[in-house]
């Protein structure tokens, strides 16, 4: 109600104020709005005039007193009232005209000013048409695929929604309760000065009246009722928001779903989080010895073992994707999870194209098994955990975009079955991720155990003492409320007063009842029901924004993207500087070489090796046969001389000689000769392959491939298996060749004699060398080189002289000494003061007789040069017998035919098989990155690798920053 002085305001002014305002003013009429002062304050004739002395009348345009009102008819002064009425009409008309001009001028000026301001603001706004490309193409075509009008008609009206919603709270009643709380809070205590709000009107009440109206018991009940009503109101609106979010999620899913035809027709743009995750994947493979340290943001999930890290991550990802165990270590290596929004709830590994449908239990089980299998493969023998990162991406409707890394749980004791350094390895891995100054640390603490048993809080406080990038999460709050006698302890934890660490925010969550078969939806319902009925939230110990994993995921996502926006450009500059340094080093050290990374160098080496293998097929048959024949004779010559020729030559007649030779050749062919021939062929193939690889090196050959080529050669030879069926056919060919004794012409005879002579001379040379070593230097060597014989050489020299005298007396002596001859030689040596053992005498005799025999065989070989005529007559009526020449001809022919057979097998079969083995080895090496890193090494390779990765990282970071700015 308005009051002006002591008089009552007019009815028009009273109508200007709403009677529902409930506020009293003490304000003069002159300070009212000009519109109310412009109204003529007079009463009608029917109304009772107020007391004239109670108020003074004012006009709208002046503060001078107005003329007194018209007196009633018949009263004194009527003629003056008529005169005054005529002037009053003119005065009122003139003033109304002035008011019209003022209003008209104000309207025109205000319109011009508003138009000018609008034009200025319009010019300041950017041209948004240039940014139409940011919106996907399918958005503009949305109306073609979705009938928006039909969808609008299907949606219910606001009145229907209001009917379906529960009864809204009585805000008037809440206002009364708030007023009542104010009166309690600001009530004057005895001896205190009353405290009043600046905007609150003075409340006049006596202590007796307030004491009668409000009692302490009723005050507490009303406060409790108010809190419960506020909590119920909050939960009602929370459920409304959840329903709306669910509907929004379904609509977003419809929008994100594209038809297959549209997907194939246009290139799908990658999301921001996918672009960022690609950068982190490249950095995970980057050698830390050469690159700039990675300081890009991630969300690092750390906590004690079995504290609920994996469960929190699963609630954020909205799927049970990790393997589970009861009390045992399940996270054995870091798992990087890239969360992003998509139309379907799927998961995929970085190095695999398979999509796991997280809505199907079969795919969830397969995904958990695959993660567990990859963890076990990454753990090396003798270890329990591995620093190798497993990269996984999860997409789904309503998932917050971020990159999380789940680390192995921190342990306090190494149990049986674990490696001795497991605890230190986990600490090292955790510190390596947390020491990144831009990493968001998600510290998980089990609320159901004593706070004094926590290990991870000390570790986090060391890495982030100020708590500028740490978010604390208290899990298993339901068990904590049930087990703890004092709920205030939970309040101390979430307020940061209990643990010696600081954090950006504190959250309390519930991740289920502990059953492995619980679904995400059931866990969410259980979490919501718990906090709705929990007295932690009802009593104000926890705030509404500090509970549920949903609020946690929103907060973590906001912190993550804030850190990304603040640090990504700085990291891009760091990689730009690193790229400049690496390019400068390459220009100075390798100015004439192309920047080939390890994979490109491997492809180059692969082509060179294949060219070298192909060159084996270009070897001439003559070259193959010459090499094979020479190597085969070197391999079997000792056996032929020692086991065939010498025993047969000791016989007395040609018949016995030929019989002995045939028997020994047959035995040799059946057991040893084919094996020896194949070994020679295989060794020849290896040597020729190695020779071609060595000869291929020229001016353009890069020595960086030497280690790789050697490994390829060894592995190919190791895998190569000779065709076993060739041995049987080779045995038949060799046997038939050795049975042939027919020398058809004189050149073959001469060639056999030359072969025999060269073989005997080589053996004689070797025998002379052995005898000289046994006897020591002669007088000429001792004089020229100032050397002396050793005592053993002196004994052997004396023995040699005694045995040489025996050979001169008996030139046709057999190959072995009789016992009495050994005794005679020994006594003769003892007579000269030389003590010798019988074994030494026999050993010396063997070498001397061998030389004596070879010398006689050479003489006989010279005599047989003219014996081809007698051979044709079968040595009839001739004392000359050349059966040894026929033996060497048979051996020589066997060598020639065997070499020819092996050459055919090499060219037609084995070279091609070797080429196939080389290709298989190269393919296996190409798929094994660890082997490539081991075989292709050096600073040049590492520098090219770093240059390639730094360029790729910089380009992807720049593209990500550009997309980030556009989204912002």
C-alpha cells in the first residue's frame, strides 16, 4: 500500500503497484514514475473529497501548488471558478501539445540511435557463411532422411508433459520457509548486536511473540522438512534431466547413423579425439633416446591394487571391457583407452580391424580374452608386468571424449609367483606417466579400507605436490558408509583434510556390489539409489556435484580438454624445434643420401638380395661342373688313396689288385659316396650364393645391409632341405660309372695318367712336409734361420736315419714293420744313446714308407704313359701292368659324371627352392619389427626414423590444433 505523507494516494497510483508484491514503501509522490505524475489527481463529484489541509496538490509539469478544487454548487466563489475553468482548459491543451512533441522527438531520436547501434554491431559480427564447411554434409541433408514435422507432431505437448511429471514443489511454501530460516539466523542473541540484511526491511517483533510462535523443536523439524523437500526436488529434476538426456542420446544416435551408401560415397572426417589418439599412438612407438620428451596430456588412472581403478574406467566407458579377477593382479601392462562418441557402442584395437560390439555378451567376453592375451604376450619371461602399452578405442552414444591410461595397481608386497622387481617396476611405470606435467592424474582410493594403508596417495603427492592436475576419487563409498563408525571421516577425505595430498576435485562413487556379472545399467541404478538414500548426501557431508561416476566423467573430460587446449600448441612448437634439429643433423652428416627409414631400407635390401639370388641361375654349367668336381675330389681323395689305392697296391698280382679295388669301391658307393656328393653340392651352392652377395657390393652398395644379408643367407640355408629322392638316383649312377673299365681312346688314357700323377705328387708333397716337421730343420735351415731341433725332433731324426737305411736294404719292403725289426731299430738307436719308444718307430716308419711308395708309384706312372697299346691287348705278353691308371680313370670319370648330375639338380631344382626360401625369410623378417631393428641399425637409420615420426607428429598436431580452433 502506498503512502504519500499522511494522505492516501489516489486510486490510479494505487493501481500501478501490484497488490501481490507484499512490500511497503515510504516514497513521496514526486519520486514516482513520470507517467503517474502526469495524471490529474482529482476526485469525481460523486467521491468524497479528502481533507483539504491534509495534502498539497501538484501538477505534472511543475512543482507549484495547484488551484484549489471546484467548490460544491451554491457555495461561495462560484463565479471565480467559472473564470478559472476557461484558463485551465487552454493551459492543459498547451501542455499536452508540448508533451506530444517531447514523446515524438524521443521516439525519433531513440529509433535513429537504435538503428545506428544495430548497424555497428552487425558490421562487427563475422561472416559465418565461411564456416559452413564445419557442419557435416549430412546435417544439411537431415530433412531428407528425417521428417521433422512428423517428429514434432509425435512429441507430446508441454501440458501433457506437465501432467506426466510429479507434482511440482510449492515455491510459496519454500519461500515462507526461507523467510523463516532468515528470521532464525538473524534473530538477536542476548548481548549481541542484531545483524540485518542490506535489502531487508526492518522486522518488528517482540521476543515474547517470537518465542510463542517458534519453538526449538518445531524449528528443527521445519529445517529437516526443508532439507528433505529440497533433496526430493533435486532428485525429481535429476530424473527429468536423465530422461531428457536419454532422449537426446537416442536423437544423437539417429543423427550419427549414416546410410552405408553415404559412408562409401564421401570421406568420413575423423573426430578430434581420434586425431589426438593417433598422435599418442605414434609417440608410444617413438624411441625415447632420440625424441623430444612427450608432454601431451593424458588421463593417468593410478591406485592401489584392487582399489577399483578398472571399475571406474569401465563406468566411464559404459562397458565391462577389462578382464577381472578376485584379488589377483589383472592389469599387467598399461592400457590406453580412447573414448569418443559414436552411433554404436563398439571397441577396436589400434593394430586390428575387428570391431567388438559392446552390446553383445559374446563380443565382450572375446574382448576381455583378447586384452588378457595381449597383456600376457607383452610380459617377458621372468617378469610380472610390462611397460608396453596396449591401445584400445571405445566409441558409443553419450561417452565423454578423452584419453585414459589404466596402469597396473600399486602393491606393497611381492607375493609368490611374482618377479622380485615387480614392485619397483610398477612404481617406475607409474612415475613415468605421472611425471608428465600435462597429465591429469586420476587417483583412485578404496573407501572401504583404512586410509593409513594407502600407498598411491604418497606417490601422487610426490608427482603433483600442489594438486593442480590431480582428481581424487573415493570408491566403494557404500561399503565405507556401512563399515565406518564415523561418517565424518568420509567428509574429511572428500574435503582433502585426511590424506597428505592436494587435488583439483574430490569425488565419491559406487562401482557396484562386487559381482563380476553386474551390468553397467544395474550399477548405475544401484549407485543412484544409494546416494538418494544415503545420509552422507542428506546431511550435507557430500555435495551433489561430488557423487556418481557420471559427474566424475564430466569433470575429468573438462579438465582433460582444458589441459589439451592450454598445452598442445606448446608441444607442437617443441616438435617443430626437434624437427629442425634433426633435419640440420641430416644435412650435415648425410648430404647425398635420401632419408630412408628402416622399412624403406629393408625394401631396398630385399630387392638387392632377390637380385643376387636370381643371379645364381646365370652361372654357366661348365663353371658349376668344374667347382663340383674339384670340391668332390678334395672331399674323397683321402679315402681313395688311403683306403682303396694303398691297400690294393700292396697286393702281389693284378687280379688281387682289381678284386680289392672292386670290393672297396662297391662298399664306398653304397654307404658314403652319395652323401659326400650331396654335401659337396649343398656347400657349393652356399659358397656361390655368398660369393654373389659379396661380389654384388660395389660403389652403390650400402654397408648398412651387411648384417641383414648375412642373416637372410644363414636363415635361408638353415631352412633349405635337399631333395632326398636325388640320393638314390645318384647312387645308381655312381655305381654304374665305377664298374666301367673301358678306356676308349688315348686322350682319356693320358688324362687319367695326368690325374694320377697330380694326385700322387700332391700326396708326396704333403708327406715330405710331415716328415720335415717330425725331423726338424736340416743343417742349411739351422744355419740360415738360426734354429735348432727340439729333443723330440732329434729323436725322430735319428729314427728316420735308421729306418731309411732299412729301406735301402729292402726296397720291396711291406707297409708294416715286423716286431723283430722294431726291436733291431730300437737297439741300434740305444747304441747311439737314443732312447726311443716302439710307437714312435712305427709312426716314423709309416711316413717314410708312404713317401717311398709314392715315389715308386710316380715312377710307375711315367712308365705307363706308353702303356695304352698294352692296355688294349689286356697286357698280354707284357711285363707292364697299369691297373692303377685304370683305377684313377674310373675315379676321374665318376667325378665328372657326378658333377654333371649335381649340376643339373642344382640348376633345375635347388636354386629355385633356395630363391623361394629367401623370399619366405624376407617376408618373415619384414613382419618382425624387432628383428628389423636388430639387423638394420646405426645412427643414420635412427635419424631417418626420428625425422619421419617427428614430421608425422607435427603434421597431425597441426591438423588437430586447426580442428580444435574451428570447434572452439
